C-alpha cells in the first residue's frame, strides 16, 4: 500500500496527463513529424564549415583531403536539410495533405536550389568580413573576426536563413536565426533584406525586423532596434512593410531606435546614440539626441553642480 505522498504524486501525474487529451497546439506530441532542432543546428555548423572551410573544418583532416572532406560535408547537409524541409512543408496549407513522395520531391528541389546559392552567400560574407576589418581598429586580422566576432556569426547564419526564406521554406529559417540570437543576443529576422559590406560592432541587443531593408556599407552598433511602430493588428499585418528602410553608407550608433515601415533613412546618414526615430531622414544628415542635463554632487559636502554636455 502506497504512502499518502505517493498517492498525491499519482494524482498530479494523472491531472497533467489528462491535460494532454484536447487538441490545443501545445499538445502536439507526434515527434516523428516535427522538425528536429538539434539536426538543424548541426546543419548550421556544417554550412559554416562549407562557408569558411579553413576556419570551421575538422582539423583531423589533412589539407590534401579537403576536397574529399568538403564533398562529404556538402552531401551530408543536402541529406539532412532535405529531410527537415520535407517535414516542415507539412505545416503549410499547400502541402498539408501531400503524399510523402510529393514532399520528398519538393524538399529535394528546394534543398538543391539553396545549395546552389552557396557561392553567392560566400561572396557576400567576404564583403562582411572586409567591412568588419575596415570598420574596427581593434581587429588585428580578418581571421580574428571570423573566429571570434559574434556579429559575423549572426550575419553568417542570417545569410543562410535568408536564402531559405526567399525559397519560402517554412520554419527552418527562423529556427536558424533564433539559434544565432540565443548565442549572440543579435536578433535578425530571416526576412530582412541586407546588402553587402554589413558590419555589426559588438552586437548585443540588436533587433532587425522582418521587413527591414538595409543597403550596402552599413554599420550598426549594440542595442539598435529596427522595428515596427505597432503590432496591434496581429496577423492582419503579415506581409505588410512594418520596419524601416536604411540606405547606403549609414552608421547607426548604440541604443538608437528606428521604427515604422514608412521610415526611410537616406544614404550617408549618421544616426547618433540613444536616438528615437519614426520619421524619414534625408541623405547626408547627422541625427543626434539632445544632450541631457548632468548633475554632479559632492558626496562629502553635498554641493550640487549642474551642467550640460557640449
């Protein structure tokens, strides 16, 4: 005969198990027809190996076997990515009732289309590495940037996810960028459009929304938000331009917030730190927040001195 505590535990177990019986979204337990987050993260790691073969490749392999190693890595990515895409296609209206054969064929088509974009992605990333090296005097080499800069990691994953997003692959692009977000604190939606020579300095706390458009040679510091004015419309706003457009040769300093789908930041603009913008800015403008009044108190004498920053 069980103890009172055992009986109470069984009651709690029964209570929770009963809660699984309805058809709420959070009760989906068919693990065989859900994307595997661990597999997708592994695909990201292998894609980084393909994008930066001299930096992420397995050091066990000798240089003369690099081509063979990369061939195996590429084939492995195609195999696993294709399987994951076939799974997530089931979450779309178009393929919800499709046969497994149809899903597999479409997944193969999408996977190969994506893999053909790898040289294009690598070309973009080369410009991003250059932008980081040229824009950060603390960088000692391009290798240091590739090995250690969280901004480049987040941008690399974004550029992978963005190409999948353009192919209308559901769910996986967002899982990829949220993985990078969880590691770096940099949140870039895969739907955002970002030009070449993009540099994120420091990076923590950056948010770049889904419909953001960013030109070339743009530099962004930590704590910047490129967001929407309001999300009260919910799903009615899906597909609507909600986030700002940033021109070419723009620098946005830390803590700046730029909101709204109609907000356009022109070319050659500098946006100062802690600036809040919901209106467009003309080309060649310097935007800065009004300096706050500072108060200095002598802790021993209790005397106050007030001054404004110049």
